[in-house]
C-alpha cells in the first residue's frame, strides 16, 4: 500500500537492532485517517470472506482494529496481556513472547466473545517473528472459531513470521513489507 | 446519551465491589458503531472548542478515542502504562493509581507528541476516582498544551472523580453517569 510505505519513509525511523520506530503515526501517536485507508484496503483484499469479528491484541493493535472494524461493520475483540491469569475456566489463554520487550506473557480472551460461530480477521500493527499472531491463532483454535485471514500494517519481511503464517495456508495481507532497512543510512527497502 | 444508557442496561453487569462490567461492548469486545455515535455526541458537546488532538490511555481508551478522532479529524496520542520508566528526558511522566488493579503505575507520553501548540481533548472509557484523568492532565500541564475538555463514556457518579474535575472548571462530558447500582438486583440508576 503506497500511502503507508510513503508514510513509513517520511515519518519512520530505523534504529539499531532491527527496530523501526513508527510512533509518529502508528503506535503512540495514531493517524486515524491513515487507519481508515488501511481498513478500506483490507476490505478490498479480504473481499468475499465472511468476517463477523476482528481480533487484535492490546495495546497498539486496538486503534487500527477499531477503525478498520468500522469499514467491515463488525465488532472488535482484543486479547489482554496479563502477567498472572485467573484460571477460572472463563478465558481462552495462550502465551506470547514479545520481540521488543524480550519477555513472555499470557494473553487471554473471554469465552463469551469467541466461539464456533465466529469468522475472525486478525488485525495487528506489526509482524516480526509472528509470536503475537500465533498466540491469537491458538485462542481462535481453542474456541472453535474460523480464522478467515490476518491483516498486518507493517511486516518485517526479513524475520520469519510472515513465512510461518503463509506456510499454514492462511491469507496474510501485510500493507507494507520491509525487505531490509539500514540504521546507519536510514534507508528502507519494501518488497514489491 | 440514551443509546449508551440502554446498552449498559441491556448488556452491562453489576458486580460486588462497585464493579460495572461492560466488557460485551466497551472494553473487551468493542461495538465500534456505538463508539461512532459517542464520537458524534462528543463532537456536538464540544462544539466551538479548538481541538487538534485526542489524548487517551492504554488499553481500553484507545478504541473509543480512535473512532471518536475520526469524527473530530484529529490524531490520537495514547499514554503508555509502564512499570519502569526510561527517564531519558524524552518523555512526560506521571503516576496513576488503578481502581480495579489496586496498584500504582507510571504513565508516559513522548515529548514529540504533546507541546504548547496542542489543544487536547481527553477521552477515556471510565471515570471513577479520576486518577487516570488527573495523570493525563499532569502530562498536558507539563507539556504546556491546553486542555479543552474531557469526554468519558461511563462516569461512576457515586465516586468523586467527576466532582474533582468539574471543580477545576474543566468541561467534563460523561455520556452516561451511573448514580447508583445494586449488585443484588442488577439495578442501575442514571443521573438525569
């Protein structure tokens, strides 16, 4: 998606350690008009899919998911990150390892909001090693819901999350795929 | 706002300890079409105010803030909750005590995204003792930005947050104010 690539080139910052800072428009300050355009693009890319709910993960996925959900006319459910789970049987749970925070946390979704009748589109801001998406897929599988696809804003194409998801036959639509980036020059190359 | 009050009556649950569960539509599963109506209502209530940015706090404020921001045609900035702050001078910081989690955490906003030229509307899902909003006001004051008002989805009118904010002369618009609620009968009374 050209608009997103241009925004990344203009306002993104490449840092050491394969970090791409996009906090000016994506995950700290949030450009909701860009999010709306992203929602329209996912709507086009997932045309024909029977989607009745969007699933995301707190915190930075929530804004993008909610604006996109307006385009799809469906509700959003967000998985909560938690250090200690109340294992009372009312929650689906999985584990996610954070790439940036280097720690493992539990994610939970109430059983009330995910079930066999649901057809789910996962939306998230970043895809790197795929741990967050895999955790969300675990929750979907546990609930008996159907995964219809995964929509990502920015995929780090040089990490293996995208490959893992596509190999499972899942429709993955990343609106910008960073093939390589250079902290010294600030240069970013996108996959065509 | 009648629509929100009806939704709370229909899908909300009163629990012991003054807990109002609205996770079916507000802060776990999220009804984005309701959020859009809430955005329109705040737009009407804050008519004439010069607002160029919405400030909220993770996680459950983000969805409401983003959908409302589309109505206002402004970006959103969300304050991040963090246990340990990187005090490198690039962040505004404050402290918030959580009513439901009974603990104190730091909140941060990058100095890049809040400054003297900004005219801020704070948006959040709940107002109880007002700690979260007070923390956000601290960040705004520290930055030199102007606070134009506070928009809340559900105010617990029997706690003192609303009073504290209104006493400071701040325009506070809560779309539903719960005057009292009863966990035994499930009855909820709204302020007129």
